[in-house]
C-alpha cells in the first residue's frame, strides 16, 4: 500500500508542474485572479476526494469496515459509506 501511495504522489507532483493559476495575467483584476485560484483549489479538492474514495474502497476491500474508515476520517460511518462506498471498484 505504501508503494502505491508513493507512486500516486510522485505522479501527481509530476502532473502538477504547470498550475493553471499561473496562466492568469498579472494585470488581471483581483477578482479574476481570486476566482481563478478558487476554481483551481476546488478542482484540487475534488481530485483529492476521488483519491480518498479509492483508498477508502481499497481499505474495505482488504477487510476494513466503513466504521474503521470513518474513524480515520473523523466522519460518521453512514456519511463515509455514502460518500466513498460507490464508484469505480466500489460496492454497489
């Protein structure tokens, strides 16, 4: 599992070398710069959420309960399973 996470982080760092926020013109308005940065942060959060979901489903596939996963995330088990329990490779 740690090898998988290492490869995931390495590939993400390589992929992220050019951030779209760097494309904002320096003379763009403060509003435009803030909105572009907000969109990039939201996209990053969505990507991290997808990674967390894959890891949660992997943990349950190896025998962890949704209560175990929820405890690590400090979330209620029913919310955790609802958020992460379905999707590619997840339980239906």
